[in-house]
């Protein structure tokens, strides 16, 4: 490559990085809280890190690694997808926590196939289903250990949904760095620790979810495939602890853009918080297609 061309390419890349950082910071300011962003795309020098190494409360984002740990247990022969798992009365969570399973079976005492529990936890963010998965795995520590076994540092699974519903002040313990969540997504996309069949099953549940329709996917081109997992806390004293979305965006050329956008301690209304996530996602998506491939 001629020296002049190399210099121009470097100048363009540095300028693009600066513009992306400035734009992310500008959008993030509207959240009136802490915002963390990380992304990764193979073949692109895409620097979108914004407080990417800070810890943010995950809320239901943690159901993604919990599902991965459960599928790993299936592959190890400890569980099967079609096995019935008892929904015990002790699995019931607080009325203000979402659970379609609880709403349909308010007293528990029914058997639910493991595969359906996984689908409910990932696609519908069902809190009871997630807690049953954790109980089946042996508790939060088992899911946490699985994530660490993948070599990913910066994700902490400590509590059940039931515990978090009783002790809201504990929610900061179940935290993740945006950078770590992107590393998990990158692993899932490029060299999944799960079998191809289970990887596609998991990504299919994520893509079929509608909990994030106003977040990462909201401003992307129609038809863009987004396999994501959201997380949302309650609001207390006019502050919302967590409004998150993390996922894999399939670009027109078929490659996967891994993205995590997390909003914490925000005084902005829900619509504004979600729009911040949508705008940041749109900006990064556009930048990913503008930058030269290496």
C-alpha cells in the first residue's frame, strides 16, 4: 500500500473513531444517568467503548448466560430438553415481577418441559422460568461458574429473581461490564461453546423476542435480524436502576455485530431511555458499514 494511501486511511479511521465517540457521548447525555456501551465486529476497527469497563446492573440480561449454562448441562448429559421440571410453589416471585408462567399457573405444582422454560426465560424474560432453571442448575453460583469457565471476566450472577424482588438493593451484585457482555456475544457468534443446534435454538429465541422492540432494533433498517436480551429494573425515587439491551445484529453482508448498551441510575422517562439505546445502536450500525474492512 502506498504511504500516502496508508496515511489517508489512518486519518480516516482516526476521524471516524472520534466522530463515533462524540456521537455516542452526545446521545448518552439524554439518559441523565450512567450509560455503558461496547461493541465488536470482526474485520472492523470499530471503537465504540463508552464506560465499557464499568459495572452495570444486568437485571434480566443475566438470563442469557443462565440459558447458556443450562444448554451446556444438556450437552453434558445432566439434563434433557424434553424432561419435565416441577414448578414448585416456592418458585413463585413477587406480583410486580414478570412471569407468564406464574400468571397461567398461579399456584405452581405443575411440570414444565425444560425447553419451554428456556424459551420463556430468553424470549419472554419470564422470571419464574429463569429461577427454575437456576434451581435445576444448582443455584446462581453454578451459572456464574459456567461463565467464568468460558474465560470471561466481568459478569456476576449472584441472586435469583425471587431474591432480587425481595431485596432490590442487591441488584448491583448481579452486574456486568458492557465489554464482558460483548465478549460473551462474540463467543456465541464466532466459536460458540454450545453445539450448532443449541446455538441456533438460543439465537432463535432471542430473535423472536419482543421485549426490546423499542431498543437496539427500533431504528435499524426493516428486516434486520437482531438476537437480543433485555433487562429492566423498577423505578424508585424517580430513578431507574437499569434499562439494558445486548445482542447480535446481522449486517447485510451476514456478519454479526455484537453490541451492549446499558443505562443505569437514570432520571429520564422510559421512552427516553429506550430511545437512547435505539439511537446509539443506529449510530454504531451505520459506522460499522462505513468503515473499511481489514
